[in-house]
């Protein structure tokens, strides 16, 4: 009734507008409570490698980055298998946190198989843009799954333990050599993956 009076239109017109906003996911309508603006969802294309900073800024929010851990070490068994490394291979392992405003947006766990990366501190900026700028990747593989936040993940993302999260794991190859393996974990309620495709032609 307030919107109808404010915009000098019928209640039916206001109801149609609110219904369309709800259908688009911009508001949530609750019985006996009213209509509420929903938290914006970040969208990422399944078949693209996107900069997290750009994803956050597309939501109209300020981006920030925090390096949690950086170490050069021998690759463990799983990393050797996934990156096709020899025993004893040295990798740079990073743990980072990305923020949208003051809220944790994603948690990044990355292993880099590239000697040049060892000279980079990555304390001021994330490794993703650095790799995209300097490494002409030729192939990538995405694995996407739902996970429940363990105690560590819940603390990093500031969500309840056991909360649903979306994990995107990607390994990237350059000229037949795997350069990096990264796991990006997002709070499930704030992120969605989008794929556009068409039927194949016979």
C-alpha cells in the first residue's frame, strides 16, 4: 500500500512488480513479514577462468585479499599424482582468503609448479591474476562438488560448522605440463555456477 501511494499506481501493479523482482531473485517475499532484498549471488562461468576480484566487484562490493600461509615444500602424494610430478618435486603452496566487503567470499588453497612463482611473495595480491597474466595456459580441468564446512573451513569463511559450501577444483596446464592446482571454496548460499551451451551439430 505504501509503494502504491508513493508511486501513484494501483496495488495490483505494485504486486506484479514485486512478483517479478522475486522471480528474478532480487527480493524474497515472506508471508506476514514483507519483502526483503536478497543477498546478491556471485556467478561464475563453468568453462572460464575468472579473476575473483572481478567477481566481487561485479556485485558492487569492495574486494580485499589476505594471504594466510605461504610455503615452499615437497609435493605430497596427491599433488604429485594430480600435477604429474616426480618424487621430490618442490612446489609453492598457498592458502588465501578473498573478501566481498567485510565478509569472507572464498577460501583458496593453491599449489604452483613453477620456479618463477617462488620469487613472488603474494602477500599483497592473489596468485590467480599473476598466473593469468604470465602463464599462457593451454588447457584446464574443473571439478565441482558440494562439501560441508569442517571446523577449519568454518573459521576461515566465518560460517557455521557443517554449512554447505561449493568447491571448485581446477588444474591448469601449459604446453602439456601442469602448472597449478587450486581449490576454491565458497559459502554455498552466496555463489552459483553458470554454463551456457548449445546442442552439438551432427
